[in-house]
C-alpha cells in the first residue's frame, strides 16, 4: 500500500510531495523497524517513542507519525494529536480489519478473564464452531498457539495483525481479554464487540488508574464499543457490576449466583473438591451444568460463559452442558500432585480479592496445613500489599514471602510493605529467591498439606531490574519432584 493511500484511508490528513513510497509495515518499536515501515512514536508507561525517531529513520523508516515535529528529517514527519489513536487507525487499514467475518467477545474485569476465555472456547467447540482466544496466556486456536504480544491485550498494531490472522484462519469467533489499561491507551478503539462481559472489579492497577472510580470508568469503556445488536453480560453480585448494569441503555443480561431476579442464575449448585454441579436458570429454560472447577468464583465464571454463549447462539437450547473435557488452564488453580509431600496449587492470584477467593475455595479440599508462597509485583499498586499480607495471615498456616517480578523496585521494600499487613503470625519466612522458597515449601510439607504458589501463575519469566529471567513455578516444582520423588 502506498503511503498516501494508507494515510487517507486511516483518516490522517497530510500533504506529502515526492514521498509516496510503498509501505511494507507499521511499527511502534524502533528496534523492529525495517526499510519501508511507518514508525509511530507513542508514549509508553516508562519510555517515549519520540526519543527513538532518529533510530527508526536510521533503520529505514519511510515515514514517521508523531505528536511533535522533528525538524530536518529525510522522511515525511506527520504530526497528529494522538499517536496512539493514529496507530490504531493505521493498523486497521494496513491489515484490512475494518470488516471482520467473525464475532468478537470482549471480557473485562479484575479477575476471571482468562478462565472465562477457556470456558467459552470449550462451549464454542462443543457447538461445532472454530474459536480462538487471546489474553494473558497468549493466542490459542485450532490452527496453533502463539504470542502476538506479552500484554494481556496486545498493542493496537499487534492486535490488528492478530485479527488479520484470524481472518486467514477462518475462525468463527474470537474471545479476548480486554484490560483496563488497553481501553485507556486506545488499543481497542476501532474494534466492535458482539458481546462484552464484566466479571468483577476489585483493587488492582491503582498505580495506573489512581482511584477505583477511574479504574471502573476504564472498564466501562468496553461497553461503548458494542455493536448496535451486541449484548452485555454482567455479574450483578459485584457492586460495580450492579452499577454498570444500571447505567447501560442497551441489550444487557444480568448474572447472579443466587438472585432469582437476574436473567441467569443458579437454582441449585454444589461445590466439591472435584468441581461444580448445578442447575442454571436462563430466560427461556433450565439446564444442568458440570465443570471440573472449584470455588464460588468459578461458579460465576461458568454462569457467565453459559450466558454469553446462549445469547450468541439462540438456536441452541441444551438441557445440559458439561465442561469435563475442559483442558487444564495453565496457572489457574492448576494442581500438581506429589507422592510424599503436599498437593501443589499454582494460581495467578495477585490481588487481595483473588487471594481471599482462592483461600475460601480450598476449604472444600481435605487438608492438614496450608502453605502460601507469594509476593507482590514491583512498580505496581503498592497500596494492596499490606492487604494481601493480612489475608494470607488469616488463612495460611505457613507463610513464605518471596519475589514476584520486583522489576525496578528493591525487593526488600516490597516485602516490608507486605509485612505491614501481618500483625502476628508464628510461621512467617522471608526468602527472596523464589526458587528456594518453592523448594523450602516442598521439602517441609507433608502429604495432606496444600501448597499454594500464588501470583505468577503460568508466567515464563521473572522480571528483575528490567531483565527478564526464564522462570516458571510449575517447572520449578516438576524439576524438584523429578529429583526428590523418583
């Protein structure tokens, strides 16, 4: 595509004479620029792309899109009011993703997004459709799994590249996690959603949003991106969900575990250590559900998945639905059995609410002691750290506080913040080396103990001082077991 055509179709007005070159790609990372690319300088959370314009030109960029003029450049400099919005428009044009032949479901909320994507994917497959999911764990489809981005919701360039791939692979539906940060930073500006799901809202990301009201306002933006016939699926057991439900003037369906006034609710359900069994009431009929997931929070995940699926497929009126073939969701209540030590549960829980829900859910599992290995991320919401320490103190018999992506922060400062929430506990150990902390819990645990490794889930790296070091909780556990239980 020629530069002038790309700009015009993207709604960007620019007068360029003699520079109407062929454009080969869109880039926002100067290190990835190749000859013929348009470089879009965006302001990141820690770095400003405007500082790398000269580098992009040296790498062969054919044009620069930015928010302030860059004098004496050998290539066109196109100044726009908001380069993030420009990146979204340019990417949509370049990857030809204005009209998409598949449905898109967006899921937002503090907790539950990843599990919901996997549940909806399972229902779509049972219905004979070809789904894809995108989120914290990457991109999954029947045609292969890959990472288009390290972010929960990719940057707009990466997102539209992913949408282009979905067109090529002829998927029927894309189910994606939509983060509050992505909504604020214009990553999904030009996408229309057929379904939008709100899971819950609890304290997180206040380093970015500053207040819970700001955080809620960011999440709410997703519902303004619904198509005219799109549907909102909302958890009204959550106070922010009820607030959202009351504010929307569009097709909306409410979900509740127990409230018979909701559109979707349980008339009965039972939770055991092996999973959920229940009867779910829909606007048209009742059906039985069964899933190998534990905890009330997963009962809500199942409820919202069924609601979203039925709203998108009114042709189906099943009398029962089962998730027994649901694959293990990496890092989400992922269980590793040991022969002579405790049962290991690996989970991504990294907020006070998520921690409390995890501890409540494991009460259903017969156990002796509960071990908790956890920490808090650096350069993130500091206010939640004492609350997390307090919650763990209430439930765990043995506590090991360790690193969880300290990033550029001093790990000692993070641990000090966590300890402020622990008033008195006889069994608290600090071991900053997370590998040693996990080994310690495994060595000291007994067969009927539960070992909770919390915070990192399926993450593959530990971020320390801007360096990403390969690290995975499950891999550490399996290697230790291979050495000590064989």
